[in-house]
């Protein structure tokens, strides 16, 4: 296993996923995710990946426990269909500025989904910048329409949905 993949599965992002609370980190068996060029993904640049965070607020009447069960058993299974694209979910822990906690993140959302693409090229493959979502994405969502419909229809408030996206270029390991 190359050192970047090992770091991702066991290192700082692994710690990040565990600090976001009880969702299991993905494993090689469920994804073809990689940070660097290797035999499985020879066309992926060594230092480029995309992290995109979605902040979600629960619908009234839905408990965190209900949402966690649905996320683990239904929603996260969608991401096993798309090589180079993974999702991790957690709950806010804390936020603030240097040395001062403010808990604004807890006011912002009940859950955070972190989408990770192994490259900008993979992001653009699934979500072209000047076009509709790819046929690969649409096909899986059509096959699992009830899961996709429940995302905003049952579990989360669409009007409070917020996203941030980052092009990552370096890693400590």
C-alpha cells in the first residue's frame, strides 16, 4: 500500500472522520480512492484532490439516530458505485477562531458530509463544470431514486443546505 493511501485510511483524514463521530471510514474494498499515481489509478496527479463539504440540517421530526441509521444503511452505499469519489459523514464537534471556541458549526448544521474526489479531473468527470451531472451519476441515482428522494424529502432541509469546496494540493504524508 502506498504511503499516501495508508495515511488517508489511517492518518489525519481517518482521525478527521472519527472526530466527526460514529461513521466508519471507507476501506479499499468499498472504494478505489487514491491520492497519488499507482497501478490502480495511473492517470491521477500526485498532488491534487478535491474536498467538498455539505452542511445539512435535519427535517423537523427526524432524530439524529434515525438519520444516522439511514445514512449508514442507505445513503453512503451510493458512493460505492463511483471510483475516485467517496463520502464521509459526521456530526459537528466544535468551531471557533484561534484559541476561542464559538460553536457556530453546531448552529450551521446537524451533519456534515465530506465528499472527496481523488482529482479535479474526477470531479469534472462526474460533475462537468459547464454541463449536467454525468450519466454515471444519473444512472445510479435513478436506480436508487427512493434514497435520493429521501435526502431532502424526508431527512434534510434543502433551504438550509450549504456547501464549500476546496482544491487540495499538498499533504503532510
